[in-house]
């Protein structure tokens, strides 16, 4: 066997081994309708972030995967202890009360209220600074992330976010 064939023989074996009898190559003409494919797809939750920084700050690394795939309805029962523990370590005066406000990790929205964050969220809301203020209160050294504006302005029409950087 010539050297060039010997060198690529293992690659050819891998390519052939990766194919199975149940797989077939389809042409665009025989491709399944994308809408039908979407309806038949099985989706799984791999991440969630209703309120920013809840998962990052309060959920221990060893529990992050379970937290990200968990139902928010169970957050208070399963994760209150973790949130209360961190808030207590931060010296928060009412860790149980704030944990009850932060869990479940969803974005609450009451249409009868004009209150800002924790009632919905607008693009321009500085939610990290707002959460730091909830956690650290009057401690000015800790209650602001000092990110006070976007690097690009919001657009006046949809899509409101600026385009990606190049």
C-alpha cells in the first residue's frame, strides 16, 4: 500500500464507521419542512436567568446545573437556604425577606403598577446596580457596578439593541 493511502486509511475507516444504515443523505427537495421539524422537536432547558445575578451570586457552583434545569416554581423550597446564606454572609438586615423577593427567579410584572425593577424590566434599567442596592443598601462602595451607560445607544425602533461590534 503506498504511503499516502496508508496515512489516510484510519481517517477513511472513521468516516465509514460514523455512518449507519439508518442514516440517509437527503437533498433539499426531500428535506422536512422547518416548521414541522420545529413542532416535532424536543426542547430541554439548559439555562435560565429571570433576574440578573441570582444564579451567579446566590447559587453554589455545585448546584448550578440543577438550578438551570429546575422549574422556578420550586425555587423557594429548594434554593431559599442558599440565597439566605449568602445574604447573611453579606450582612443583609433581612435575608429571608429579600430571598422571598428574589425567588422564584422570574421577572415579575404587574400591569397595575408603574413601579420599575423588580416589576418588569426595561432595556435601559441598570438592573445589576439595582440588585446590588437591594443587597448592600446604603453601602455606596458596594451598591453600584459603575457601568452607567451602554457603549452604543438604543435604537428608536425594533430591534432596539445596537448591532454587534465588528
